[in-house]
């Protein structure tokens, strides 16, 4: 057992209102720079939809992540082998281009002030932020298909619909049944990251203390294999500085005990951050499990922080008590491991992503019936009026399974049964219109009990700031202290970069010669 | 006299600039070490430029290098006319690939707005010098056939004399000016090494082949 700690995350999709506040927070802090305008370290996609960059989930095109099929059936990068990396270094056939994202633009606002008097209102034409030239037509943007806009082009081309039956596709498009939900995405800070493995320069690494995946700007040489290696397309290439960049999980904030900016600003309060302990020796096995078992294998690699054996091993591995304590309070541990409600996004990419999603229930199908608001299907199936039959839910289980369980519908069904139990139980508590027998039936089907349901309810709808964000003291300052010579008041050798935490550039990050 | 300046002094200046400048840049401005790829901005033309250019020039340079490092072996290999002939043809083909690739890259930089917006003056200088160098080499191999042979008896002893810090310009002084220009310009390329994106050459990540896939760095 080799115990490590990882800052890990949960997004509760039922609560996301698609406001993009998270994106704006991130953009304002980190990517509002030349060369980074097109980057969205945090973005919010509408599902069904093609996402950002377009059809990023289509690994036939982008070749991200891992596949089984190396020597002795072991894991290998879908992109290419190590020799292939060197051979393709002058031209990477699978690299997305700016057109798969969009060409960033601004507007010629000055013209609104300077235009000579005329018969027409002056306009502010679009100007490309890459070339500085006027752009006549803008064909794509980072969120072009927001709320199913242009769904004939976008939603219909969602790679997750490839496995949907004709019937399911038809139902999802039917007016009155149409449904969508939001999928906010950041870097998953994976346990088996494809970006790290693909980088020939060794510029990307996982930070041992907290598992944050970072690109060393000084070591990156623009070989751009990480962009292909990441199946989530969450490493970006700064076209101006010639360096790869990615989400840094706001580590300067984490180090001072604050949650990342997108978490902090989230309006729907869908985001949770917490520590988990995991067994590094199990990573390879978990990442190479058979497809249907991937979710469970990843759960198994996460350890129980209350188990005395785990605690002893963690202490022996030098994990401070504050972190073990944080792991015990972690909301992520509860959602992922104890309640089995939060699932990784596309586990079949085999990078063991450490951002987990509670799948959305979707709105219940309801209609007015004899002046009474009633849920469709439910009555016919003899179910509580709150819920239609799961199998008839608006978003097909198969679609959810394609997103969150590598196609294993049983896992999704179990999650939903439990979420249904929470709704039924809480409604019985508050509105008192569901007979006790039905409540008990829902609890049994959900494989849960009243105590657990109340805990889930509490952490879902009423959590305090401190319950959502359990960020342990990182004690980064003591970690880097050893790297500096002792402070000498006479020589005044005080570290000027605050102990080199945060972005400690010694000079401006400008394009090289 | 000018021979001494051009073929004895200048090569040392170029090499010192490359090595000294390279180390200085690595120590003080490591961030700027990058191949500055523009593939994200434009991909199709890059393929037709970058791939033939890089593979062509690598093979041609390797041939120059091998003949310089092991001239004895090289001479024995090309002693057979058939081998000499084959090697010349192969070298010619790769040089042609490099030249065409370079032209595509230059045209791409000229015509593609996106690429122009990330092009510096130094990029143009470097492209011009490289184009001159490849064109000269190409021309030399056309006009003065069997370069694989006479290179070993003229440029190689001169380079060896330079390397052994005992410069002997007489090996090259009587060569045609076309050949001389090629040699001289070669050292201009070396001189530019530390001050242009050429520096990415020493960053080629061969150790990736032996490295484990995952990198974890901890601070305690
Ligand atoms: S999601 Fe993040 S850690 Fe995982 S492969 Fe992509 S960039 Fe790397
Ligand atoms: S801020 Fe929160 S609720 Fe709003 S889009 Fe982002 S994740 Fe969703």
C-alpha cells in the first residue's frame, strides 16, 4: 500500500444553472492574456452537444487517453507509442487546430466614437485577436450551442448519441420532451493523466503533495503532445508564448486555504472540494480494469480514511494529521465512495479522473390533468407522483451511461434509485403526501436508509461553505523552506517571490526568440 | 588574410556564440527555449513544409556529421562507385525534400495571416540564412559532383584542424567561391543558434524513451 493524498472534486449536476459564473471567474484570473484568449480552463457545456473543443469526446479524431492493447494487453496511449511521439514531433496529426476551438475576437469599439457623421449608426466590427484583422463572419465561439442553440448541428452530433437507438434520439428531440443539462468541466487532475504521459519533455507533472497536475513553463518546449494526450482536451497551447497551459486548480488559493475561484464563485453551489486518500499501487490495475468495472475499480483505489490501518499507513507515509483529518471530513469521499452517487466523466478514457459528477435527474415529465398538475407515466406505472419511471426518464439511461459509467447502465440505475429515494423520502417528510409503504419501498430500492438519505439531502441542498470546501492546510511554506538558505538579516536574502509559491515568474512570459 | 578571418577566426566566434549564448540563455531565460510550434494556428501547410524539411535536413546533416567524425570509414564506404552513386542520389533526394519543405514553410509564413502574427524578425533572418544555406548546398552538389568524395579531402581536414585548435585554411582556400560561401554560411547558422528558435535543436527529448510515463514531483 502506497498512500497518497489528492485534492479531489465533485460537481452536482442537478444544481448547475448554466450561468457560466465559474467560467468568468477563471477567465478573469488566469486566461485573460495574449495567446490564452481562446482557453477555457473552466467551461460549461450544454449536453447533448458537441462541447468545447468541438466533439472533444471523439477519440477517433483526437486520440486522447489510454487503451488496453500495449504489450501483454497493458495500457498504452491511444495517441502513439514513445517512438511515434518522436517521429511525429514535427507534425502531430491529431492536434486540434484553432478552428476546432474558435478564433478569439474583440470589437472595434473606437469606431463608435470616431466614425464621421453619416446616415447610419456606426458599427463596431469584429477584430481577430490573433491577426488583428477584421473578421467578417464569426462562425464559432466557445459556447456556440448554449441551451441547445443550433441543436440540429450541435446536439445531434454529440458523440454520446452514437449508441442511442433511433427511438431514443427521436424522443430526445420531440418538442415538449426536449431536455438538456449542463456539464461544467475543468481539468480532472487525473491519477493516470494522459497529458503527463504524452509529454516527451517531461514538462508536465503531478504534484506529490496534493495531486495537482501542472505544466512547468520553463521546461515546456512546445512539442504539444499533451494536448492530444488529454482525452478531455483540458491542456491548451498558448499560441503566443509557445507553451502549453492548463487549469492549475488555483493552487495559490488552495495553498492559502481558499477553494479554487470557480468553486468559490459557483452560483448554484454545485461544487465540492475535498481530499481523498488513495493507494498509488492500485492505479495501474484500476486504469486497466475491464470497461464495465472501471468505475468500481476507481472507487476501490480510494481508501477509507477512518480505517485504522489506512491511518497508520498514511502516517507512516508522512501524510500530516491535518490532511488525514481533512480526508475524513471530505465531501468528495462521501459522494464518491460512501454513497456511490458521484461518477467520473468518461471513465473509459482510463486516466482515472478525480473530478466526479452526480448525474442530473432531469426534470420530471408533467402535464395538467383535469386541472391537476400530474406527472406523466407515473400513475400508469403505479409510482409516486413525483417521479416517472426511471427507464422512461427524458434523458435515456444509455446516454448517461455513455457519459459517466463507460456504458454500464446498472451503475447509473443504482445512482438514480438512490436519488429517487432521497426525493421520495424528503417529500414524505415535508409534504406528507406519500404513504409510508411507498417510502420504504423507495428506500429499499435505492439500497439506502433514512439516516443516509438525510445526510445526502443535507450535503446536497443545505451545505455550508465549510462543508462544501474542505481544504486542508497545505503547509506549502514548510515544504519549500528547506530549499532556501537560512534567512540572514545582514545579507537581507529574503525570498522575494514569497517563498516561490504562486506564479513566481522572474521575467515576463513573452514569446521567445 | 581574409581567409584567416573568415575560415579560422569566424568559425570560433560562431561556436563560442552558440555555446556561450546557449548556456547563458538556458540559465537566464529558460522560458524562451521553445520550438514555438504554430501547428495550432495552421496545420495543413505545416505538414507539407515541416515534415519534409525536418526529415530532409536531419539526414543531410547526419551525412555531413558522419563524414566529419569518421572520415576513414566514410572513404572506404564510398570507394565503390556504386555506393557513392547511391549515396549521392539519396543525399540529393533528401536535400530536395528539405529545400521544398523550407520553401513551403516560407510561403506559409508569408501568406497565412495567423502565422504572420507570430513571426518575429529573427524568424525571417533565420529562414533567409537557412534558405541560402540549403540552396547553396544543393547548387554545389549539382555543379561539383561527387561531393561525398571531395568533402572528405577538403572540408573535413579543415574542420578537424579547427576542432584540434590548429586552424589550417589552406585546405579550403583554393575551393570555388560557391563552396566557400556554403561553408561560411554554415557557421552563420551556428552563430544564430542561441539567438533564434534554432535553440530547440538541443531540446530534442530523447530521454522520453527511457522515462516512465508518469512524473510525480514532491517537495519534501
Ligand atoms: S484532465 Fe487534466 S490531468 Fe487529466 S489528462 Fe487532461 S489535462 Fe491531464
Ligand atoms: S457557476 Fe456553478 S451553477 Fe453557474 S455554470 Fe458554473 S458550475 Fe454551473
